């Protein structure tokens, strides 16, 4: 039995497309700015942010891939490139032998510490300075609710295959 499509209303379509434009334009601008001002790719920045959010500056490769919504192979290849540049190291897990940790290096910390202030200023100038505190709270609530629904959806698994 075919299910009837619930087409977007004009208001829904307008909001959805505006959201997509906002996301794409903001992400694109921030990515170009990171690269131009700090010589850091958005991918490197994402990995380094995840690692600096951990007290020990280390995380399992598979968990890092899940956090960034990357496939395991993409993560492995990217980490290999970051290792060559001295931003991270791989540390084998001796306790269970199931994989490796990615650990931020001093060079990686220097890179993120140099890039972060400019990035934060760009986020403020392009986004935060243009929303009210009340709008920001609503945006956070809506975002968290939608992410929870995505995480609960059976057709959209959150676990990447090992």
C-alpha cells in the first residue's frame, strides 16, 4: 500500500530552504575563512575540536568517526594525513586490542589554539550577533529535539559498522 506524500506547504518549504541556505552559506564561509586565516581545513578543525573536548585529548577512532558523522574509512584516511603533519598520533589500545585511539599532539593543540579565536569571532559576526538570546534558546531546543528524533529513527542508524 502506497503512503500519500505529505508535500511541504509554502511556509514549510520556505523555512526548509532558508535553513538549508543558512547552513550551506554559513558552513562554506566559515570553512573558507578557517583555511584562509589559519591554514586549517574544516575537517582538521572538526577532529581537533573533538579531541580537545576530551580531558586526555584522546578518543577511539570509531567513536571519533561517529561524533563527526564520518565513515570509518574516511576517518582512517584523514587521521593518517593528520599524523603525517604531526597534528595527532595513533595510540594502539593495549587493554582490548580492538582498535586505536587518536591523540592530539602539542602541534595539534597549537594549531587549534591559534585558529579557535578567529573562528569564534567569525561565528559571532556571521551568526550569533544576529539572533536574540530568546531566538538562540529556541534554536538550541529545536536542534536538540530534531537530533534526538534522528538518533531514535530506526531507518537512520547512528552506529557505523565496525
